[in-house]
C-alpha cells in the first residue's frame, strides 16, 4: 500500500515502488469497472437505461476514466504528503507551517529562536525581578533590533554597494509621512527575485533536521556552499511538486493588477525600452529580448517580475537595476518610516545601540550550535578550510 513507508529513510526505490503501486491501483480500478460493465450487459443484469448508457461509447469508459483520474489525483496528493511528512509526527515549533517550507529556513529560524532564549535566560540572571512575560518581550525587542541592524549584511549582496551607498548608508531621521508597509510591487514582484535562487529539495521535511543530525550540518552547508546562480534556469523554472513558481509569481502580479515592466522602470527613473534594440541593450542579451518581444509584443506588457529577474545584475548584487531600486527604496522606507526602527530616538539607549552594533550572525551561530569556527561574514561565501574564524575570536554581545 502506498501510504505506508518504513521508518528508515525514504530511498528512491521506495518512491518509485509507491508510484508504480499507485499507477497499478488506478489501472486495476479502470479495468475492473470496465469489465464489470461489460459483464453486467452480458448477464442482462443492467436495466434498459444502463444498456443504453453502457453502449453509448465512449461515455461509459470516459466516466470510469474520470473516476480513475480523480482517484489518481487524490492518491498522488496523499503520496506526496506521505513522502514529505512522516505520519503522526508533527514537527512545528513556530506556529506557522511556512517555517517548514524548507530545512534551511527551519534551521535559521531555530538558530534565532535559540538566540532569543539565550538572551531571555541571560536577562533572567541579571534582572531576576522581571517576570516571564517581560523577559520574553525584552528578548524579543533585542532580536527585533538585531534583525534591523544586520539586514544590511544581506542586502549588500542583493542590491550591491552602489544602492547601499545611495539609499541605505547613514540613518538620517524618521519621516513621519512615510509608511514602512510593503507595497504591492515589492511583495508580488521585486522581493520574489530569490525564487530563482534555491534548489528544489527538502520541502516540508522538518523531520530531516531531527533525524539527520540537527541544524548544525545545514548551517555549515549554508555558509560553506555557494548560493545557486539565479540565471541558469530562467525560462525553465518549474518545481517538482507541479508548482511553477515563476508562473505563479506572474499570475499573482496580474491578479494584483501590477502595472507592466516599463511603468516600473519609469518609477525608478530608468530608461523605458521601446523596441528590440533598446530592450536588447537593457537586457544585455539580444536573444532574450527577441523572445520577450515575441511573447509580449511590447516591453510595456512584460510582467514586472519576469522583466526584473531577466535584467543583468548590478555591480556586486544579485538583481538588476529595476529590482535593486525597488528593494532599496522599500528598505529605506522600512528604516525611515518606522517609529520603532532601532536607530530612531527613544527606542534603545545609546549603550544598547552600541551593543547591537556588535552583534553578528557568526556570533549567534557560535553561541547556539556546536559549531566552533565560522566565516566572520556568513553571507559572503567562503569555502570550508579557507581560514574560518574561531568562535573564541568573535566578539560576544
Ligand atoms: C525554498 C524557497 C522558497 C519557496 C519554495 C517559495 C515559495 C513561495 C510561494 C509558493 C509563495 C506564494 C506565491 C503566491 O501564491 O503568490 C511565495 C511568496 C513570496 N516569496 Fe517565496 N519562496 C521561497 C523563498 C523565498 C525567498 C528566499 C524570498 C526572498 C528573499 C522569497 C520571497 C517571497 C515573497 C516576498 C513572497 C510574497 C509574500 C507575500 O506577498 O506575502 N521567497 N514564495
């Protein structure tokens, strides 16, 4: 039966056996009901209306086939679920299932949750009068500050140093009229740039962390292996679980009524290509420009997600100029439009701000795992054995 899997790890052959069993079940069901229909007619067991129905080819077999297809559909869905989640074993400490979407995400989340608890325990030692709720909230506030202080470490590699210098260097003042909320184009297109950067494995399989060595090996892999280059499968991107995320992004953009590529280029003060030559220049790729024009007719109509991810990267970044502008603009608003931004007056004391400046993902990895050496800048790829920093040499906070 294909809903059962041995407790040991799922091997390729187990998956193949399960699919073969599912197919055989559907084939048998089809053959069985076809044969039964014929037998009923032969035995004269069918009513006159049945006879009419059964003899009206291909209605009978079609109906059976539709039933069989439904059955197959359900069977495959259950099969996928069984493959990715161990039965009766729910592993989700976060309260939001999306955390289990892939094991790297789960590992990072676990790391940061441990850091929160480490801070809460440390606070409890020095300020024993604080109750549980207050300890939790204080640690949470520090973690909020940590995310804000360190987000630039990641963004630097996404939008590149020029956009950081232009829009995200020194914090100036809070802008009371700005909102930090995410606009449609940011959530539905620009910040989905990373949908071309991951490999499709280990989805919704949190049990792998528990059974395959904890978060340490995954975190070691995250810092010690290069990120996938997000150009190699631009137009072939589609996931194993029948999910074509690229198509989903574009469909979502249309659902949300996002204006097309050139409108956003204009918003960012960039040129708006009008013909093949201009588009080829913007994309730095004539074949790509031709394909886009064949599909869309005019650059105005290109879905903004697709146009954005098709652009060549800005210097030192992983997105093109359009997404670099949209992302940098949004993070600028997140900083200057939020009264709770860590650098805004009255949120933290100067001493606390000094401490927050000392924080690092490297230190958090050292404090919350069994890892003893890390690259001091974990977002910058450094292969293992190329001189990682020993944990004792990384400042504590
Ligand atoms: C294994 C990795 C990932 C998978 C499988 C994944 C999948 C998805 C899916 C299915 C959606 C919802 C799509 C829709 O219905 O419109 C989504 C939304 C989104 N994803 Fe990802 N994603 C991944 C990683 C990332 C990363 C690394 C980023 C950014 C750095 C990102 C940014 C976003 C954003 C901004 C949204 C829209 C959220 C919203 O509107 O509330 N995703 N992703």
